[in-house]
C-alpha cells in the first residue's frame, strides 16, 4: 500500500521530484514511456543544485515537448510505501497535512519521498520528442492504465479539490 499526503510546504532540500498535471486546450496531456505500456503525467527527478521550478520546466519540456505554457505550483505531496510496494496496486490511503514536514514519516516508520505538484496549460509543443518518452497522449478522458495508479490519480484529485482543475 502507498500513502500519499499533501502539504503546503516542506524544507526545499526535501523536494526530490516535480510532477506536472498538464492540459492542452480542453485535453489532458499524458506520457507513455518507451519501456512501458501505461500512461503517466509528466514529471521526474530534481537534478543536484536545480531549483524545483526549473525541474518542472525541464521535465515538462523533455517529456512533452511543451515550449509555450503557463506553469502554476499546486502543492507539495509525499509518497511512502507502507508495505514495501511500489505503488502499482490500488489503495485509498490519502491524507492532508498543514504542518511543515522534515522528511521522517510516522507511517510505519518509512521515509517519505517529497515532490512539488504543478499544473500546466500548454499552448505549443515541439514537433518531436527528445527523451525516453515514446509518445504523448492528448485526451478528454483519464487513462485506464496508469503507471502509478496509487499516486497520480490522487494528485489529480488534490488539484481538483484545490480548485486548480
């Protein structure tokens, strides 16, 4: 089981990922990695010394080819596997926290991995992708086959709850 929590802020050095819920017009933007059969929202790891906003911009470009867009921060999220799973099975574990966090979870003593969630409205894409992403999917419906089914649908729910979507 995977526990997903949401925060208003955490110490900057804890932010390891940027994940971007993206839309182009009235369609969702999802990525399909060339080694997977599933879909995911754009995002990835923060490079050493990189600002988290720059991580979001870099990952959005690398994974979708977005060149003109509006990018808004939504909130901080964390993920902790409470049973050693990798987030591939369905769960209903989710909570909201307003306290700043230092990285140690009370969730079965596991470490939380923190990321910054963003929303992007994409206006223009480059014609070709230049990364490990095989293709992007523009769709009005959410995909049935998620790469991270315990995590990414929760991120969309939280953005919707906050009035972003």
